[in-house]
């Protein structure tokens, strides 16, 4: 089968090449892939900026139908539509696994960089990581379950309380998903903050009914105070990883407000207004990867319409992976999907 493979270490070295179909192991299933999302991590692997074990098939955000069941797999049937947590290889015995935090286990080897992923017609994964996709959720939406689960995990970590005023920094896929999750969880007002250089993404945010502030035009802390009659916002979901955004977040929050970091900065250190955060007695937390519980919650939010994926997605056939990666890098799309057989059920493939 043809798969998108990172063939060796270094810049580039990604190509569509023939690889053997996956071998079935006890306790694992083989899936026919329906759609696979391209994530910022995939672009980082292309450019040698994220750990990986080549040669490896890329793709950790995917949905598929079970095509074969390994020995000893119970409770699953061929044909079932599923998504899959990427936490393969967690050890089950370390202090994190035993606390239920498999997503943070140091032994984890996720599909798409640690083991072969889903930018291919088939992928194999352990059955215990599967979640069933509700009938009302399209393949296109289900393929975005992983980033949606990331957003849900962040909200599990820092809570949204009824009526909260929430700022989301960064209008990328994780930002827009986080904004929708916060709204679905009872936020009163959700504002997405971004730059005009991400015009397509700000437009997508408006299309989802979210309030948008262009940080080039708006003085964010002042606007945040105006919005809350001088008090400051209750919660910031920071998905941009930018020092400037973090400083604005600190100055926009109310005393004892909550700052949740979801974005990676890509730098060894960041300058942040530590004392202002201290005097405001902020709760600061970091959310990384996705919890077990966030996956079913993400699927339920998609089923109920609280999270809408289709307006964010542009699909490409797998063979056009390079065009799709370029569109992601140039921010010409919000979320790009690769479709092995051109049959994903929502958006037409772009010509
Ligand atoms: Zn990802
Ligand atoms: Zn472990």
C-alpha cells in the first residue's frame, strides 16, 4: 500500500512510498483508514523539529473502520467506526500510568512518529485504545477527535464555570476547538484573539459564531477589562505559545483567574510577567496530550453539535499530501485531512 513515510532523519525526507500492509498482533486491530488529519506536529516532523523513529508512516489524528481483529480482541466487530487514542506503548506500571495518566508515560510511542501511523490506507493499533464513533458523527469530524480531545483535556484541567468569560489566544485548529469546547461547557462569552495574518482562521472563528479580536487592532487587556466591567476575564486558554500573548493573558485575567497553557512556544525559555501573575494570584496550569475521558467527551460534543468540525476542514487525496502540508504551513486552510480512497463523507476534495 502507498503511505506517507518519513524515510530518514533530517529536513524533508517525506515521500509517498510502498509499504507492507500492517501485520495483525494479538490484542490489536487493523483499521481501514477513512480520513487522517494533518497536525502541526506532522509539519514539525517534516522539518526535523520533533522526535521520530524513521522510517515511519506519519499520521496520529485519524478515523477508520475495523477490518481485522487480532487474537483475543473482545467487544469489537469488523466494520465498526472507531477513533484511537495515540497512547500506544504506555507501560502500565509507572507512577503516571497507575494514576491513569497514560498520555504522559515516558514509554509511550505514538502512531505517526513512534510507530507507523495513518497516512495510509490501513493502520494497526491496540484495541484498548479504541473509541466507538457515534452514527451522527461524520468521518471528517471523527478524524479531528484527537485535537478535540486535546481541547477537552485542557478544559478538564482548568474547568469552565457557568457564565465564564473566556479568552482563547491563537485561532489555529486547537484554538478554535478549545473555544467551541469552552462554549459548549457553559462559558458566557468566548473571544478568540488572533492576528490578521491568520485571516482565514479568524474568518472561520466568526463563521462559528465566536467573537474575534484582531490583536493588531485591539489592545487586548483593555478590551478584556471593558468586556468585564473592569474585573478581568475568568479563564484564558493559551494556544499560541507566544510570549506576547502570555503577557496579554496575564493582564487580561481577573484576580484568581485561570490561565491554561496548551500552545508550545518552540523556544527554550520565554519571558513572562511572573510578578503580575503572582499578585493576581492566578491559577496557571499546563495541559499536554489527551486524557482517556476526553475522547468520549469529544465525540459527544461532536454528536450534539457543540463542536462543529466540518466548517474547518479541507480534504485532500492522500497522493496530494505535499499540497496539503503546504496549505497547512501557509495557513491557507484551517484543518487539512488526507483521504486514502476519496470517500470521506462531508467536504468534496479540493481540486
Ligand atoms: Zn496532533
Ligand atoms: Zn507508564
